[in-house]
C-alpha cells in the first residue's frame, strides 16, 4: 500500500477521533469511551491486518518482494508495538468508563505500563546515534582483539629491551609474563 | 513505529532527532501524569507539562540552528521551507499543550469548550495530510 494512502488514512482517523473526543467532552458526556475510541480500533485493526499479511507472505516466500521493505525482526517488533498499543487503549477505556465512576480502583501505573514499553522501544530504535554506536562498539572490539594479539606477539619477539615501554602503556598480561620469563 | 524511519521523516518533515526528543518528552510527561493522578507527587499541572514545553523549546532551538546553517550555505529555499514547516508544527503542538494545561490547571475556559482546546489538533492532521498528498505528487 503506498505511503500517501496510509498517511491519509491515519490523518482522517486521527481527525475523526479528535472530533469524537471533543463532542464527548463538550456535548455528549453519556457517550461510551469505547465508542469514542472507534477510530483508534479501526486504525489498530487496519495496521494489524496489514502487518500480519506482510509477515505471513515474508515467512512463506522467505523474503519480501520489495527490497526496501522492513526486515522480519522489524515486522515482529511492530506487531508487538501494536499489541502494546491495543492493551494501553483498552485499559485506558476501561479505567475511564467503568473504574473511575464505579468506586473500583485501577492504578494509572498499570494503565501506563504498555505505553511506557512502547515509548521505550521507540526511544531505543530512534536513538540518533544507535547505528554509529553499534558500529563503533563492533570496531573497538575487533581492533582491541587484533591489537592485543599483535602486542603480545611483538613483546614475545622483542624480549626485555621493550619491557619499560610496554609497562608504561599497559601491556597485555601475557607480554608481562613473557618479560619476566625472559629476564629470569 | 508504524512507519519506517525514512517514511516518518518524509511525512512529518522532521529529523529522527526531533522525533526522539518528542518521544522522550511524552515519556517523561506520562510518568509525571501517573505520579500526579495517583497523588504520589501532588504538583501543579504546569509542573507536569514542563517536559512537553521543554521538548518543544529544544526542537525550536534545533530548528533555528539548522535554519542558520542552511542560510549560511546559501540554500535559501530549503532553509525557508524547513523553518516555516517547523514553525507551523511547533506552534500547533505548543498551542494545544498550553491550552490543555490552562484548562486543567485553572479551568479558566468556561465549561463545554474542550473544542477550543482541541482546535490545534483539528488543524494538525489536515496539514499533515496535505503535505503527504503534495510530496507524493
């Protein structure tokens, strides 16, 4: 489905939801919150079906036809995010409709937990330096492995003459061991 | 999360960093709302809304810096369009946050006028939809 269609659908549903909410708060206080959130249910259902179809086709074919499409992990994550969104909205509607007026108690923390999980996933995924940090960590691990291996072999070759230098720069323990064995 | 990063950037006309700041501010805001509603930290609504106002302020500052840098690189058209779009979005978001906070804090707007508070939100999806249609052509 083209991006512009998806965006227009989302915008229309959002607009419809805001209008319903304003009407509920201003004119029709007896409206059910589940009815007010109808655009959200349509939105969730639409995206859930879309994602499940794409996930199933990906699993059946082994790959996506479109090369720019999301990976299998991203699709799984998106379904999880949608699930969290469903849970949050249902719990919020239950709290607003049945719990607050009926004398029952449902903590806001329980209501907000799915939303916090969702937002934390978004924070980690959208962290601006995540790709750079990951590549830097991988590169650092690789270079430290290579440099420690080369340093240990060099110190083994050079022997006691470079012991002072290797001591100051913090040589690998294996090189210190070799130095002591050489000096003895 | 329902769109890829590239799609969201294209649609919203903002960078990943700006989206990230918005999400962080919403996260902090929801934590403060939960603390206030449960009476664990009984502060005023203006305090609860501080993360949202700070987020908008930070993004405005970031947008001004980007505008100045684009202007210095003589990319006047891009700089103009970008700053105008950011100003429009941030004004609508800030207006909604301010009106909602005022309504919750003092209830100064007469009863039955939540539509006034939500008026920036009626404009926002229309503007975003128009942008999506224009950019797809």
